[in-house]
């Protein structure tokens, strides 16, 4: 791994040190997404079947997963695997249930009552990618909060394998998370199907879940279309930044970096440390552990996106981290919690030597659908509020409009909106309030 001295870099060098892997041409990706969406809107299920054969090499007889396929999936998993899925579901459900907020009601002044109520998004589409590995954990992260929020319709799409089957672990998780229907469709075509509906796939109001640049482009396109569907958050290649000092275990740090780097050829892992000795030890350990891992072809590419940055102080490490705005931030220092208040931009934080990112990916209870590619500067990870709509209510009595109506009249007149003012004035006149 490349080791960089932060304070020896000029401004351009620092920007390059924190640069993400370059994505495919956005124009090309967006155009491909547009074409796929157009075909799905035109041909419906027939387009989904064509794309399954083209992209997944799967000839499907049916898009919808049958009860028999769900039952077969249960038989394919070992009891230990099913138990692990169930434990993860329990923890995610527990943490997300605690996020549910009670309605708010208050009198802001006599006769003027304001309320905030919550309503579930009526129909949600849950996307679970397959890619180089099945992701039953993503089912849990998107389906559990949808179920807790009370979304009446919960539809899931996931790419089929070449044999035409959906991944059994994904189906086992989906069944336990209360998903109503699962369809074998992936990528931009799945997004289009859920956004606009087909003969088999129902139209939804909002789409959740990670994916490739093509999937993300499709989500952004349908979200910009009033006839499409809203989407959760923008996403890019996965990433981690580790802040560590001389007290950190080099083997732990290297393992955390590799756990991220194995995701994808564009994944990125950064170590920021105030210890040159730790930097060297982690670089050696990184190479040693990498040689024993199975996803060598991916790691061979993604290692080019990984680097170690040596800073003078942990305060400077926080500055670097906040500038980068990582999806995952691991803090392995003598006093990790002491740094927490200084963390401004991060999707999810893992404090201490015993908190590897893998725990959040699977089963600690937090959500692993997080903003990547610097979006943590403005976006949060998935939570219960994403599956609910916040609706405000106001109720004024006659006394309330007597007190507050003249304020609205004045402001409406100030803005030149006389009809707005008149809607108040006619009521004040009915109450005998002089102008």
C-alpha cells in the first residue's frame, strides 16, 4: 500500500490522496439507464425477461418467486445460517423500532394548534443486488424498517443466477422480514419495473437499496420523473476510513481495510494515523493477509484505491476524515470515544478495537445502507424516517385567527399575494374584526 506524509503534500496532492476511484462516464451510464427504462416501460415483463438473459444469462419461465422456491430455499440453508439471519433480524428490528417517533402536538399560541403526524410510504420497492456475492444482509436492512414502518406493500427485486433461481439466503431473509413478493430482476431494469410497474411487478412509491453506478443512475432518473418513484439516497462504490494511533493492532486494522477492499474493484480503504510505525506495520500486514484471501482478482484491482496517510496528530486525522466524508469510519485509538464529538461527516462510525465494520454490515443493529462517494457530507444512512412521511396539521379557533390573522394578512400583502390576504380577511370580517 502507498504511504503518504500528509503535511508533505501540496493542495493538489492532498486532493489526490482523498480522491475516489473514477466511475464510468456518467453520460454513458445515464444513457444506458435511459434506454433500459424506456424498454421496460414499453414492453413490461417481456423486457425484464430479455434483460435477465442479457445481463444475468438466465432464461426465466417466471419473474415472481413461487412458494415452492421459498420452501426450497429454506432446505438449502444450514440451521446455523438460518439462526444467524434471524439473530441479525432481531438486532436490526430492535434498534430500528427504537427510532419510531411519537406524534407531536402543541399550541404555539392560544387558539393555534400545530401537529406532526407520521404515515408509512404506501408501497416500497426493495432492491437487493447480487453482483459478485449474494447479500441477504441487505434484505434485512431494507425490509425490517419497511415492515416496522407499516408500509402496506413491500416488493423486493433481486437478480437471478444463471440457473434462473434467486439466491436462497436472500429468500430466507425476505420471508422472515415480511416481504410480500420477490421478483427475479436486477439493476436498472428492476428499478424501472418498480418505478412504473409491469404486468407482474407492481408500481411502488419509493425505491430502496444499493447497487452499481447503472442502478444508481436509474434510481436518479425515475426519482426525477413525476410518474416514477422516489429513491432513498445516492450511492457509489463502498469505502472505509480507519483512524488509528500507535495503540492499534496492525492485524485488526489491515483486516478492516481488506474487508472493504474485497467488495468491488472500485472499493476504497484508507488508513489515517499519527504513527509512522503503525503505518509500516499495517502495510506489511495488509499484504500478508491479502495473499490468503479468496477474492484475489478484485483485491488486485482495488488495492490501487487503498492508501495510508500519516498525519501529525489525531486532530489532524479528524480533519482529513471529515474532508473525505467516509461511508464507514473505524476509530481504533486509545480513547476512541474521545474523538466522537469531532466526527462531522461519516455514514456509520465503529468505535474501538472490538467494533469491526463487518458487525454493522451484518448484525449489530445499525443500517448498512449508507451514503458513499462523499455524500455523507449531506446525507444520512437509511433509518425509519425514510419509510415514513411526516405530515403537519394546523387547527385554528376563532380566537386563534383573531390573534394571528393580521400577521398573515400583513405578510401576504408584503409578498404581493392579495388572494392569500383575502382568504384571511373574509374570516376576520365574519368575526367582526375591523381592518
